[in-house]
C-alpha cells in the first residue's frame, strides 16, 4: 500500500484508511474479471455514492461532504491503486458535476446535485469532437434557441461513460462559427432525452471496464433551465472544469503507479536469484528506488496544486504540471514494474501488465501532455517561473475571469 500520505486531520486519515480497506476488499477482487469481460461496474458507483465518495469535495448544502480537494484526490488515488477504471470514473463524474456545482444557480444546484453526488445518477463530460479534441473552440455541435428550449445537434467523441451515463454535461455552440472562442455554452442533458444515441464502445488498449463512446445528438430538445451560466460562457466553464479534472487524473496516475510499485516491491522481496531476493541486486533495487521517487514527486506536486485550489488561488499552471508529471511518471513506473517481474509481468497472472496498458491513456485525456506543455509555457511567457500567490494574485485572478457562483 502507499508508503507516503499527507493528512490534514485525524478524521481525514481515518477516511483514507476506510477507503483503502474498501479498495482492497471490495474493488481489487473484482478488477481483473470486469476488465477481462469489459463489464462496467455500475453498482460500485452507487456504492461509492452511498459512502459519500462521489461528493467528497462538494459543499454539504448541495449533498456533498465539503472536504478539501487534497483529501478527495488522495481518496481517488487509493481507488486507482487497485482499479484505474473506477478511479477514472470517479474523476470524470466529478468533472461532469463541476459546472453545476461551481457555475450553476442555486435552483440548479438544489435540483440536480443531490442525486449526482449520492450515486443515484452518473455523469459524462461531452467536450471533445471527432475533429475538435485539443482545440475545443473548433467544435461544430450547435445548440439553437427555440423559445424556452435549445435544440442540440452534433457528435461528441471519446466520452467516458458514453452510453451508460444518466446525464451528459455538454458544450455546444450557441453562436459564432468553429474556431471562435466565444459563443459556446454549457448544458446538462438527461441521457434519456429523445434524440441522444450512443455509438458502440471503443475497443481500447486499457481501461476496458470503463466504456468510451461517441454520443450523437440529433434534434435534442433541452429546456433553457438546463443551461449552466450565461450564453457564451461555456468554453471558460469547460476550461475551468478541466483544471480541476487534470488534478483528478493526476491522482489516478499517481495511484496507478503506486499500485504497480506495491506489486513490484512484494515480488522483488520474495523472488530469489543467485541465492538472494532480487531487490538486493542493485539493478532491481535502483529501479524500485526510481519508481518510488517518481511517485512521491507526483503526489507532492498534485497536493501542492490542490492546496492552491482549496485556498481559491490560481492553480491552472500547477494543475498542468501535476497532470504532466504524474501521467508521464505512471507510464515509466508501470513499464518498469513489468520489467521487475520479468516474464511474469508480461502475463495476466499479475496486474502490472494491466496497469501498464491503463497508464497510457492518462498521458492523452484531459488534454494531451503536449497540450500541458503548451499551457505551462504560456504561463511562463506571461508570468515567469515560480510565481508566488499573494492576495494581489487572488484579486487579479478573480477580476480576470467570469465570476462563478462559488469558489472554484
């Protein structure tokens, strides 16, 4: 199990211990079978919702637990250490709820969030399109106003929970043309709305228990009360949500890497060659040391960004740094885990081959790691390196962006 943990209180430590125990007893025994059969564990999300995991970081008045982001991320990490598909699902659901929780009106939050946060309904986030992934402003999905309704037409691609979600958080163009950064709006659309169709799930390298599909919207009518924020605020809402989502993926990657190290370490202590455990051979021992170093660095970077978020300070750059470091590290760590186990690591008798396959997508979704480097370099161009967050930064950030209904 993870060797380094940072707690903000004894209650948080107890929560993490509880989640760790649940992950070990309830999730780990099911993971290999569900992944092999490409079966989505919907009941586990209801179970996690009942435990409060799906609403950890959202306010109590909306049905959440109101805990700090750094606690939520460590909980996600614990889940990812045994089953990445479930952890990614938790992160994507939180991402789908984010626009409502942060930018929604009080009426929208009261009406929609309780069922989302207690696991009754499961969400999916619809931003990317077949030809508009890293460039969301190029989206062509439209939402045309017709009286008290919008009519949505278009296709969203690479939708996690596509076809199994109960609601879709959809970004669609209400004005302008593809390429314009203005004119995109945000909607929360029930999955059973007429005109929504899910294509067959993608056949993927990893995360096989997490369905990913294209979602087609054809003459889908949505009441104006399901628009989040004002018309034209959608892209800013989406990018704000992605900052939060990138921390979720950093947590998934860190947990996945930790799980791979846990298996590797146990194996290296038991497997003997030349009359001693292989961990005592420098080639293996140093590899394990590098794996531990990468994981601790990823976790520290993630939690540093989370603390900025919890203080309502700008954290976009730090979220990109965290996502970049954690996911690149997870790819290296899981690859090395297979190497430590040798031939055994290449078989399905051990989970490290699955961890290695699952790690790759984390360098791609929530913005590829090339996009993260672009984000970081633009922050460097604007503000230099090692920015210090002060009250002045907080004030400037608040004035520079649209004002959410609550702290993001």
